[in-house]
C-alpha cells in the first residue's frame, strides 16, 4: 500500500544522523506549496540542537512561503502586513488613496495587531472577530470599529483568494449602527449672513479664507478639492471650473496634489455663479505665481493643508456665531438649495461628485421641512360633505 502524501505545508518524520564528532544533521521531508516534496536539513552541535534548528527552519519556512504564500496557519499579523503591502502597491499605481493607507495602517497597528494579531487564519472565526470588533466599538467608537471591520474584511478576502479559508468570516460579523442626524444646511438668509461676516472678519482676510469660502459655497467642493484648483482648470470666460485633483498629506512625504479623486464621478466640470466669476477674476489680477499654479495657497505660500484649514474655519465660523457650521455644511447647503430650486437629485449628485444619487439624497439634502406637500395631497382623503338632494317640485 502506497504511503499517503503529505498535506501541503507539512513535513514528515524528522531523522537525525551524526556526521562526525560534534556535528549532527536533522532532516525532514516537506511538501511545499507548489506540491513538490523537498528535504530540509539543518546541522547542530548535538542531536537536540540539530532538531531544534530544523524545527525553527520548518516554522519559518511556513511563515515565509514562496511569494508571500498564505496558509490557514498564517497569523493575522502577517496577513495584515501582506494586505497593507498590496494596498500600498495600489496607492503607487494611483488606484487607492494614500490617506486611506495611512488610516488603515494606524488602525491595524492600534487595534488589530494587539487585539487578534496572534490568531491564525483558521482560528479567526466569525464569533471571535465579532466579539473583537464589538470591543473596539465600545472602547474607541463606531468610526474606529467600522474602519477596523473594513480592514479585517480586506485581509480575510485576501486569505480566501489564496485558498487559506473557504469564505470570509467578516461577512457575517454584526453591522455597526450609527445614529445619523438629519442633514443640516444653511438657510439662504443664513448663508448670506455668514458670508457677510466672513468678508468683514480680519482673521478671515489675514488667513485668506474669504475667497476660499466663497469658492466652496459657490461650488460645494471639499476643502482639499478647493485647495487643488489650478488657474488652468478655470475658464472664467465660460464661467466654469474643472475639478481635477485634491490636496492630501502623505505620511513622511508632506502635502501633495493628488490627481486621484474619491470616485470617477469626482472628475467634473462645474458652472460658476456670476459673483464667483467676478471674485476669481479680481483674484487672478493680483495673484502671485506659485510652483503648483494653484488659486489658493496657504498664508505662507505653500499648499494649503486641509486639516489646518479645517481648524482655521472652525475659528472663523465660531467668531461669526455659527459654531455648528463645518466645511461639510457648505456642501449640504449647495445640495439643499439646489433641491429647493427644483434641481434633480442627479444634478445635485453631479455637482458634489457623488457616484450614487442615493448618497446625495440621504446625507446631503436638508430634511424635516414643514411644507412637504402632504397636506394638500391628503385633502382628498377628507370625507366629502353630504350633498342635499334636490326635492322634486
């Protein structure tokens, strides 16, 4: 009867022989991940030493299998590093965002590695991962738990593609519910009032945020997108701006203009209001050239940092008496005013650069309006007044 074949990644019986005094060889047959049996040999000063060295070699061989091979015994720490390495390659190709990579790396080091990193893929059951993600949510919040769940799903998806596991256990992990308040936007009168106060603010003028916020309000662009607008992207005769890129900070690399936007829908050409065109023409007339050709630089002449700008805007909004306003409120305001003016949800989604119209409707249109139109519609439900029959004469 033929001897049964070794399973992939396993080894047979360890054999030891003495080569000469003080030199022993330990050898074992291993079935590698390409299905081929090979002998692995290690020498030692004694029988025990040779066996120990061979076992270490066999262990490390399993870890560092050919071309980053992933097996059921691969630890989640190693799987995570492989996942992040592949993600980094996608970033270099311009397919994924470097800021997303930084966020994933942070959550991996902060939560996954110390929390479940020593589990092997075969041990990472849905139940274990569910309890882990629930713990992250309880101690670090829903946002951290959602990102952690996304990373784990990507890691286990990679394991599935390497046949290390049959299905992705994260798929059945409990979803993380977050309470979303209704999208609040500026009313038209509020938008006019806030704009007037920003124009009158000395700080806003010193920090060059007057024209910057006007451009955000005129377009609904994000901070990074506004900071990346080049003069070449503007056609002030036609009154349009082409959204081509965004400013991001790369860990260890500083601020860059990233041509890759969040979605394909992010690349768009937008019409500008007349007052925005007048403002940009006036700005262009006195603009100092810069190496990036951008319309808006930082007060010191470099690229404008979205995080620093966000912090500066909070100061400006608070001083104007609009503590609740954020840069995102500007985007919601544009969408809501378009909705109120009779524009379609598709038009608003195109303006904001959303791939899905439902995203615009659910998260960017102002809600809880009194005049929903239901009162007039529901009049038809009322019981008709009894009609007196005419008596025959």
